[in-house]
C-alpha cells in the first residue's frame, strides 16, 4: 500500500477485506469490499479483486454475494477450478447447491481445456 497507495483495481483493498472477514470484522470487511469495488471501476484486470471479494463474503457466510462474485471472477478471466476447489476461504460455500453446480461447470470447463494441451 505504501508503494501503490492509489490501489488501482482494488486488489490490496480486497485482500484487506479477506483479512477483516477472517477476523469476524464484518463492518470493516464490507467497507473494504465497497472501496475495492469503487477502485476497480473500469480497471481491466478486476478478476483477482472479484475473487478476493468472493472469498470475503464466503468467510462472512454470505453465500449469495460470494457466489455472484466468484462467477464474476471466473467469467472475467479467472476460471481457476483447482484454486476454487482447494481455497479454505470458500469452505462455507461447499454445501450450497449453487456453489456445487458452479463447481461442476468449472470442473467440466477445466477438463475440457486441459485436454486440449
């Protein structure tokens, strides 16, 4: 943050949201999510920020926005099935049927593209 205080794209602020959410500081996490979203407007590589926002919401046990942001990250260039499968930040979503369906789609897509190489 000292080197890039403008935080173009909101990446650093979204990591702060994850940290706050993991500490149970929901108000701070929500504030950081809002800041990251604002800083990310018009930024070309917002998918990592979107993924961090999804993780923060998952940690706060808010599956609907978490899955929305996870889908956004995947659609915007970050369809990283192996990470989604293993990231403990997403553990609160594992039993949600929407997440299960999403992961099945991501797995199919991952296997399809992996088979091309």
